[in-house]
């Protein structure tokens, strides 16, 4: 199937209220152009370097989403370039974002990345760390939290669903409370293998890579990072 056909298929499967983020990591500008022609304006990348390169040579009206692990020393490069950072995962990173965006008086929009499966190999905030980072967000001047992002552990449909449910509960709980600088609007969960389940469990933003662009080839350079 072509990129166009894939996008049509996915759009039919999800309600119009769910945003489709096209994850274009490792994929060429030419392939992204096909998605753009189908109306996609939100693109997800997991590497700062790749966003910077593509941003220069692609349409100016697209929104770039950083979905991968963000190192503190790279925050300065994305100021003014990225629409939404999905991967706020530590207080250290929060402080760096506050500092770099503050320098140019801009607001960073971020999602709290939750490590729902408590996997050591994955980034993200553990539930018991949530209060601490929220306290710190409330003190920020240049950071707004817009919701939650989750990458769930590999598993079958049942265990996926449990993880999504758990994340949705956290989302709803925070939504009911009132915090400075926190507005629970976006629930970023679901990828190629599990987006249907994620949407059933309340996701309103799915991040789809291979389901749109086909298999990724990491042998061309760049290492796997998930
Ligand atoms: C690569 C990636 C995706 C997309 O994964 P697919 O399986 O290709 O849909 C989604 N979210 C994150 C954080 C990723 O790194």
C-alpha cells in the first residue's frame, strides 16, 4: 500500500477527534511530501538532529513533534522549532527547557511522559514521581504541560489495553484537579500495532510510523531508539 492509501485507511478507523501524528523518523522528505499532500500537518521525530535538518527543507506550515528521548544539552536547538515535546521525563530536563525557552521568552508546550510499565530501559516518569515534577511545573514561567504521553511495554492486546486504561485513569485524575501551567488536553498513546485499542481506551493522539510509511531501515544510519 502507498502512503496515501495507508493514511486513508487509518483515518477511516479513527474518529475525527483523534489526531494522527505521522512519525517520519528515518523517512525521506519525498515520502513525507506524500503524507503532506494527504493533509497531514503533524510530523513526529525522535531525534533533534533530524528535526533540524528536515525543518529547513520542508513546508513551513507543519507542526514538528519531538517524541524521542531529549537530552538536556540539545534543548537549545529545538527552541522555536518544535510545536510539542512529548517526552518530558525528568525534573532535570524540565529545568533545562524552562531555562532555554526563557532566554527567548517563549513558552514550551510539553507532555508528561509516563513510564506506565515501570520499564528500566525506557524513559518516563514513574507514578510515584509525578507529584514532584508537577510541583516543579507549577513554578515554571516558560513551560506549559498539555497532557500525557505513554509508550507501553510490548505485550498482547489484553495487556496493552490494561496499560492504556491505567494511563487514561492518571490523565482523568490530573484533569479533575487544578494546577498552575497544567491543562490535560492531549493523551498521546497508541502506535502502529496498537492504535485501535488505544483509541478505544481514550487516546486522542496516535503516533503512527510504519503503519503510514512502511518498515524503517535502520541500517542506513542512525540507531534504533525505542
Ligand atoms: C517510532 C515511534 C513511534 C511510531 O512507531 P510505529 O510502530 O512505527 O508506529 C511512536 N512513538 C514513539 C515514541 C516512537 O519512537
